[in-house]
C-alpha cells in the first residue's frame, strides 16, 4: 500500500514536470483536498511538507480546525472549495486563506460584512460555469463584470477577489484542456479591464483549476492552484 507521503512525493514530481513543460509562469500551489479524509492522513501529508488543505463542508472544516490547531500555527492554510451557504460563512470568513467557490453578489456582500466585523480581509475566487448547462455550480461568464462591481461596491472593502475557479464537466484530460484554456483567456481579458484603484479589492492573480485526473493539463494551461484529493489521500470515506 502506498502511503500519503509517497503519493505526495509522486504528485509533486508531476507538478514540477508539468511546470517545466509549461515554461516560465506563476508559482503553482498544491492544495490537498481532504474532505472525508481522517485527520491522521492530513497530518501525514503535513509532516511530508504539504501546507495547503481544501475542505468542502463547513462543519467538517470547523471540526478539523478545532482538532488540529497547530496547522495554522505552523503557517499552514485552509481553503474552502465546497458550495457556500451564507448561513455557514461564520465557519469560513477569517478561517480560510481562500474561499474558491463564490458565485453570487449577495455572498460577496455577506463576506465583506463578516470580514470587516472580524477585522480581516477575506480573499475569494469566483467560480465560473464556463461550460454552461453542463455545470451545476458557478456564475455565467457574462455575470462576472457585475460580480466584480459587487466587489468594488462592497461597503467595507474587506472582500478581495483573487481570481477564478472552475470545475469543468467530467471528461478525459485532453477534453478538459479547452475549459482550462477558456478560463485563462477569460481571466486575462477581465484583468486587462481592471481599473486604477481596483488593486485593493480585485487582483485576479489566481486560476484554481485541475484535480487528480487533470492537474497536469491545468498547470500547462496556467493554473496557480491545483486541487488534488484522491491521488494524495486515496479513496474518501463514506
Ligand atoms: C473533491 C474535489 C476535488 C478533488 O477531487 P479528486 O478527484 O479527489 O482529486 C477538487 N475540487 C473540488 C471542488 C472538489 O470538490
């Protein structure tokens, strides 16, 4: 049986090789997706050098943070990559480095309020349904300018949009490449339209794309965050 540490080493080598194929570009952060994985596996990954963990369920995140406070103390980071319910924001705002899955203006306003009350700036990504009908979650590309306006207009300036995220429709990695390429083109276009004075609230430096099956293709297409679960931790429980 391979261990988490061995899996992690193999994934890191594949990340490095994909970055080499890509050529010069941004750093890539490996986010270990640890939903429905026991804490012992997360801790084994941290001992092997993993610093970023992605969770999908707010209460599971809360419980893991309660049971493992030393991750954050040691400089590790939690990411939230699941569907965001506004009544669960208290478990996310100020408690995660990045919320990857924001798709509506009301959520941006709510994050801004909570972050201001907590005295923090909360970074988030906009999840994009770039493939249209085939996707369950995310904002339509045509909604993105209005969502960036919601960020510009937020009362406290405490929510910062750091980029875009996609969960493309299932398919072979080479079929998925086009969605990664489109997300990057969309981000580049939006970034070229940013205004002076946006920098505090919007920077669009991140592209969160690629999972166990296709993270190498995503890196070749410009991912800055890849979200890898089973290839590191093995099958999920439950
Ligand atoms: C579960 C999940 C992943 C990880 O999927 P794997 O196939 O296990 O790598 C990545 N991103 C999101 C949004 C997820 O929900």
